[in-house]
C-alpha cells in the first residue's frame, strides 16, 4: 500500500509500505475512504516535537472494514466506520465514565499510520463506530472531521461548560477552534466570540455560528472579550492552540466561576499558581475522548444537521501529502483532506 512517512522536519514522503494485517485478535484492518493532516502533525513537521526515525503519519480515519480478528464481535467486514486517535476498550471504568482517551488499555488508534490506503485499528469493538448505512460520498469529509477535530472541538465546548444562554469565547482559529464554534452553537450558546485575524477563517466561524469576531490577541484580546461581556469575561472559553500565550488568553478571558475547556495540545505551558488561585476559573481538558461523542456526531452528520466537513479547504491525492503539509504549515489551508 501507499502511506505517508515523516523522515525529518519538513520531509514527508508517500512510499510503498507493508499492508497492515491482523496482529491481535481484537484488531481490524480498514480500507481508508479518506484521511487528513492534523494540526498536531505540524508539531513534529516543524521540528517542535522530535522526529525519532521514519514515522508513519496520520491518526484521523474513516473507511470500510476489510477484515477483523477472531475476538472482534460487533464490528463486521463491509461496515463503514469512524474511529479516533486512541484505541480504547470502551468497557473499563474510565471508558464508562466517558474518558476513553485515558482507557486503561489505551494505545494508538491507527499504529500503522492513517495517512495510508489501509490501517490496522486496535481494540476494534471499542474503538470503531459504524455508520447506519454506507454514507453518501459528500458526507465522508464530515465523518472524517468527527474522527478528531469535530470530536475535539466538541469536547472543548463540553469541558468549557457550554450551555444554552452562555457566552462562549474560542481561542484558536484552526479546524478544532472553528468546530468548537460549531459545537457551541449546537449546545445552545447564546453568544459565541471567535478570536481570529484571518478573514477566510472568520467567515467560516460565522457560518458555524459565531456572533462576534475579535482580531486582537494576548492582553488586547482579553480586553476586547471583557468589553463585550460587561467587563466580566465569558462564561465558557475553548482553548484550541496549546501555547502559553493562548492558555493565559483563555484563562484571563473567563469570568470568575467560568470554565476553560483546553484541547490544544499543551507545549511548555506553565500556570501561575497565585493568579490561578484568585481567578476562580475551572480548568478541564486534555486529549478529547472523541469516542464518547462519536455516535451523536455521526448521527448529526448523517442527518445533515451539521456540516463539519467545511473545514477541509484543500483536497489532494494521498501521494501529494507533502504539499498538504506545506499548505497547512504556511497557513494556506485550514485542513487538508487526502484521498487514498
Ligand atoms: Zn477503557
């Protein structure tokens, strides 16, 4: 099969790789219908995370089940399935509490890399969710978004306590932040302030339900959020970047008693204890338990209630993955969909 491998920062190659096979009796092998490049793939691509030898890339996937191991009972060959970046048994006490990304049997969801024609999926019964029917082709991008960025934005909104009547601010205008806006809309937020200085992303934020746009960032961004909320700050803030600046922007934009849902992968963030103590802000976040939300998200996509696939503004054949990475790195594309 063909699959993307990162050799060094800036060096992604699509090459012939071994076809994945069933290695554990709980595995499935799927044929990818679509895959994509994640914002978190850009951390090693940019050399901010180390690249330890050639690494198969990709952890977002939808496709058709080709084969299952002998201990897979609910997932069947021929089903169209959506999974997530971590595999989970979906039965342990942590999974049942809705934190499948901390499953006691957690492991990479697609260890052979999902930017490929085929992928091995671990713990198939717990990890994969089948769609009710074979989806129409135009629904595939939305289902692919559910695999990570929609599920992550959704968790950000839930962790931020978004409810009807609340004012929500979203820090970060990548795919996760934009889908955090969509999630906040679906969860009934009254007012949604998207923080973005990029016109095409502002436009998509508005399509997803943003009521206000703030272009300032850092302390000026915080001041604008306060201006828009009677000096109090937002009830709920979704942090979808993962840097020191974005995290402090999120915390300082939140009113006392409010909630920050942080889903940007944290890189060298240090929280000041005394400021946290006096802030009265709730912090919750981490790697999104996408599996918790998948059945609901699949239903919303398949009934055409939401169209999260709009975040894919560049579509390329898998063999052109390197250009897909470059376009996202240079912020020419919000998110690249790859056709295997
Ligand atoms: Zn579990």
